[in-house]
C-alpha cells in the first residue's frame, strides 16, 4: 500500500473520535525478503507482507491502547473500541497526552528507491550466492561459510492525531552479510562482512567478502596474552555496540526509571574533549534515517555530548512533559506498541586520522575486532562492564599476533573519559548506531 492510502485509513479512524477524547492512529505496511544460502544452495527464503494499526485513546487523564494485524474496516472499529475500553481501566497520569505540532519542519529526505521493487527474487538469491562464492574464493584457508544472507524491506506508515499531527512516509533498505570459517591445522576461526544500502544494485559484494575473509584469517594462530592494562583500539563494529548501550542510558525514559548512569549529570564533563555524540536520523546515510519519529513529529539532529560535556537527554512527548521539557523527536515504536524513547541514528563525530594512523601512534596495545556477551556484561546503572574479546596485538605502531580468550573491563564513564582519539572511518551499519575506530587508554585486559 502507498502512504496516501495508509494516511486515509488513519484519518478515518481519528474522525471517529468523540468529544473529550484524544485519538492517535498509526498505520503501517511492510514487505520483506530474506534469503540465506549454504554450500551453493538456498537454505531458506521468506517473502512476507505485514500490515496493521495501533490506536491510542486518551481521556480523563487515562490512556488506552490496542492494535490489530489487519486493516479490515470492521476490525478498525473494533480496535478503537478496545482502546477505549482499556483507557477506562487505565491508571490516571497527568502527563498523558498526544504529541502536538511543534513547528519543526520534516527534513527533506529521499529514503525510498524504486529500484528495490524492480529487483526480482531470483536476482536477490544470486546476490547471496555470489557473496558466498566470493568468500570461499577469498583465501585458501577459508573452509566454509556459515551463512550468506540477503535481506531487504520496503515499508510505509502514517500517523494522524486529533491534536493536528499528520505524518506519512516510506523507505527502502537492504543488506548483505556473510559469516566465514577459516582453518589452519586443528584451529578454526570465524569472521563476518556486510554491505548496506537502499538499492540492491549498490551493495558491494567484494567489500563484504573481503571483510569476512580478513576477519577470520587474521585470527588464525591466536594466543592468550598476559593480563595487563593496555591501550585498545575499538573496531567500528565494536564501537557501535558500545554506543548502542550508552545511547540507551541517555533517554529520558531511562532517567525517569532510575536506569541511567548519567542521571543528574546534565552539563557535566562525562567524556574526553574529543567525544561529541549525536543522534541524527536526518542524515540520509544512516541506515535508520527517518523524517518523522514514532509520534509523527519531525526528526532532528540532537547533540547529546559536545566536547565531552553532556548536553541533553532524548525525549518523546510523555517523558518531555514529565521532565519539564519537550520532545526531541525521539519517539520509537511500531504499530503494535505505544511510543518509547530511543536513539534512531547514533554516531560519534569522526576525527581526521585513519585507523592506520591511529595504530601507528601506539607502542603497545590491542585492536579489538570482536566482543562477546557485551549486553549481559554491562550494568547500565553503574556503568561497570566486563566482556570477552578478541583481536590483534599492536606493537611499535604495527599490527602483530592475534589474541583471543581475553576479557576487557572498565566502566562506561571511565571509557568515555579515557578516549584518546576518534578515527575518520565512520561506518554506517544495519543498526541504529554507526561505528568508528576509537582509541581508549588504560583498559584492563585479563588473559593468562
């Protein structure tokens, strides 16, 4: 369905509102394809359409919500009735209320590429097959490919409210990813590579395959190093994972629930001067770019940390009101949920030095190319973290032997303050945070 059709459905629902009610209708439709190949054959193929509606009703300080996975006209009315019933049994909250237009114009983003619609299923399968072949041919030590995947999505949505919100849009996205196996003697190592875009014709098979091959083969012969404090260089993919956790603690929702290590620290110096952290879904290069948030407000560039100083938290309309401020256009949701708060396209402002230049300035350290158990190993309230890691030793400004079975530990607060440099290699990933090489001093590496 096109966005105008979805908009019409949302407007019809809102038109059924009664006096004294605030009504919000979000209507969505998506078409997704996922292909996985193994050993030159299709292992799985799924092509799925999904659509649905979510309706919020706020009346008398009470909120009710209901959703349905269909756009059948009869079900729409039933869903609205269910939301009304749920509001009647809801707990009153003086801060409940729908978003209202705030005068911020939506950014002029072009996130929809019709080339994806013209790209047939067979062509998508061939991309995955070609990726697998390229990985296998990349190095004689590659003994297998765990998986080679292609995935894409075409989505459209519309949000209409009785408070004057009227938002609609659509976007396309696609990516390739491969997980490789390299072997030498009795040892086996794994690696991965990917390529993202909005048009399948722009996906880079060679780059994705080369990454998967290099990440696996360079770990062959890895040893467990001794325990020591070292300077680490975080690979962009690792940095993105850390940023995702840090970003989750910078939401007004986390602050209000007492789950943020940065609560009560606005305007404090929370990081090194080289740290500037932004959430910018208006950047069309971001995989998760969007012109409107989950409440239909225009997205905007939010500077969270500037020169190491904490400047703001992210808010939706509810957390903004409750915190005595306003929405930052950061509501996140699907049609089956009420709006939460979250980062939409998080990234560090990149520096000017390449990864090779960063490594050249380190006498002794570790390039961390992968971590395990990060989310379970981080306490978002205290900031303590301890995670398994692997990578390459850095000696006299050059990459040396691979290392594994190590643990790196610190706190998120200490890590931000100990950042010595940010690389120039900003990398957009198929997630809500971008990666970049990051030099962090004084990290405890536990090994043998």
